[in-house]
């Protein structure tokens, strides 16, 4: 194996390497694949590095090393395993700005957004450190003299497949907890933002994680399919678009694997006339435009109930004041820019009203970057493509209706179910909305209702394939298997049907 000489080689950035390594058996290993892709800085269009589209043989090598390493790691008591994550948290805090810089570079997020994504990732590391308090089994005398005991074991080698939009935070939803549970983890990051995954390997090594427990295998569809099929990989956490979530779920379950696949979103915000205008408007704008709209929790459809013109005016003013390149970063690629622009162009032609056109708001940005300002499409019928498709950019579609009941019907009819929110001053409206919204994560006057740890993250409907949430208590069950032991030590208890 050709390895990169030192773990410091990337120095929290990719400027120094022309080809990004995989991480196999604890080493940075250059792929021999003839297939590579340029990783572009979305702010300039310039090449940061090249990512290999690894071969199945390279995945096999990583899995082989992981299987070997996991045999020992799985035997380490959980109280000792989590020590790595106490140290990892400190390392993240010590290198926060350098890590934020990597995310900023490869993904285009602003530095503040990058730091915020790390803060949320650190929360997941903290949760993993509490595993000894959460993972204890259960013992009960189920019959006189007969004791039943539940013991949890790691699964072995598990994998994560992640999207471009949160290159460090989404891996951190899975990696710390799955490894603290005693597994070895193989990460296949997005080929558009693959650098953070390699940086994470350096920090895990510094934190004392044994070689082979965290591996990175770069690639595209071919390697994802190989992960789904691999007999030694026991479980897969996937986060990405619904189309791919569905494929990964079908293929992995056919191979008798556990899979929890989070998909895309079309999140509705319902605004009723008694909402606090300033709070609602600021919140809505932050939700639509944060991370240039490339969040699965971003507001995408505003359902305006009755006369909320005062709030809509504020939303429009605040969105118009956002300067791409200063307040929001670029979107991920030229393809994404063209897709988003296409929705705006077609909306204009299809009878909806384009009240803010982000295509015209990029004068302060690099011309080679993939920038687009916030846009608003108003008066869209609920069936309009801009009210139904995941646009994944800073675009707000406004759908109008007369009653909260109609607004709920519009929200409920959307096939996704990641997040939904209401802006209201009424407890009664908030309660009705909470009961009726068809989404796994709902907000009351909160536009990005991410449930913070220990509450688990996960959507409903077409936003998730497979059972359960990706973080929290349910994730511990997902990354572990349980054995039930029934024992009797004394021959004297013969008085019931069991003994
Ligand atoms: P994507 O589905 O294109 O890619 C996700 C992963 O799947 C990547 O690692 C990619 O290499 C791989 N992949 C892509 N096409 C594939 C194929 N045909 N077969 C097998 N693997 C394939 O998603 P993306 O564009 O990177 O990320 C944006 C999407 O992710 C949005 O839909 C967004 O809503 C979603 N997302 C969801 C959540 C959530 O928690 N629900 C969180 C973040 C992002």
C-alpha cells in the first residue's frame, strides 16, 4: 500500500495534496483507481484537490483491516472506549477554526455557519461519551430461580454514506456513537466534499482511537453499491437525497443488512396572522437562506394563512438585504446553480409571481463562484413544482390559503416529512399544528427545529427509509445487537412451568 508519509500532510486543508487519500487500517493510503474527480472550491470554481473513485478491491482492504481491528475494540469495556471521545471533543474545540476553514473551503458555507455545524457535531461527540450511562442491559427474575439478562454487543463493521451539505456534522451524527458502541466504522463521504472525513481521521488518531476502527473510502455510486452488498458490513447509516436513500435502503435490506436512510425534504412553515411579525420574519429568512438553503431542515414553502401581509413584507425586505458572498456562501456546484436558476426561470413563466430574483443579486461575488441570492416565488398553487420539489437553494415559495385547516392539508399532502413549523402566538393553533403536521421534527416559532441531543434527529414519510432516527437512544439500538441470556443455577426451584 502506498501511504502518505504523515498524518499532518493535509494540515487541515487540501491545498497541499493533489490527491486525497483513503484512510485504511489507520493509514492515509493513496488510491490506485484510474477514476478521480476534481474537488472544487464553490466560491471560486478552482480545484482544491482530487478525490479518487475507489475500487471494490480498495473497499475490501479497508473492510479487512476494520474486521481485524474491531475484534479487539469490541472487547474494550465501554467506559474505556468512550475516553477517546472525551479527548476528541477537546481536540475539536482546540482546532475549531481550522476545521471550520476546511468546511468553509470545501462546502462554501460561511465561517459562522461552519462553526455552528461543528458545535452541533461536538454535541453528538458529547452524547457518545454518555454511552456507559445509556447502554446498560436489563436483568429480571422471570420465573422463580430463573434469571433473564439482556446484554448488548457491537455489530462488527458498519458504514456511513453522507451528503455534501454538512461534511463534518452529518458524519458526527453516526461515527462517535457507532464506534463508542464497539464497532469499526467505514465512512463514504460525498465526493463533492470529501476533505473533512480525512481530517476527522487525524483527530481520531490523536484522540487515541486504534488503527482500523475508523476508515474512509472515497467514491461514487459504484462504491456505495459495493458497501450495500458487502457481506462483512452489518449496518449502514445513509444521509442524502430521497432517491438515493430509497436505492440504498432497497439494496442493503436485500443483503439482509440494517439500514437507516434519511432522505430529502420540502419543509413547510405555516404563518398565521397572530404571529409576532419581527420574530417570524427574522426566523423565516434565516431558515430559508442559511447555508444558502442547502439544509434538509431549511424552510422551503411558506403557507400564508389569511392576511399576513405585514409579515411577508418584512420577509421580502430582509431577504432582499442579504448579500451573497457576505451573508451567505455559494451553492455547491455549477449544476446546483443551474438547477436552482431553472426553478426561478420557470416560475416566472408559469404564472406564479417572482417577487425577488436572486439571480440578479450576485454583483459582489466572484464570477467563477456558484453564487445566487435569495428568491421569492409568490402566489404559487400548492401543485406548482416550486411548492413540491426539493429545490435545495435559497428559494422561498409562498402558497396562500384562508384557514389553518387548509394550511395543514397543504402540509400533509407533501410526500416528504422532515420538518414543519408554525408561527403563531396562539397555544391552541400551536397544539393543533403539533398534532396534525406530518413531519418528524416540528417547530413552534422555530424555523430550523433541529432536536438537540438527547432528542433524536429523523424525519417521516419519504424523508426516511428504514425505521428510527439517526441519533439518540434509538441509534444505540441500531448500532448494537442484543443477546438474551436465561439462566438457572439451582435445581431446587421446580415449582412452575418454566423450570
Ligand atoms: P445525494 O443523495 O446525491 O448523495 C448522498 C450520498 O449518496 C453521497 O455520498 C453520494 O456519493 C451517494 N450517491 C449519489 N448518487 C448515488 C447513486 N445513484 N447510487 C448510490 N449512491 C449515490 O445527496 P447530496 O446531493 O450529496 O445531498 C443533498 C441531499 O441530502 C438533499 O436531498 C438533502 O435534503 C439531503 N439531506 C438530508 C438530511 C436528513 O437528515 N434528512 C441531512 C442532510 C442532507
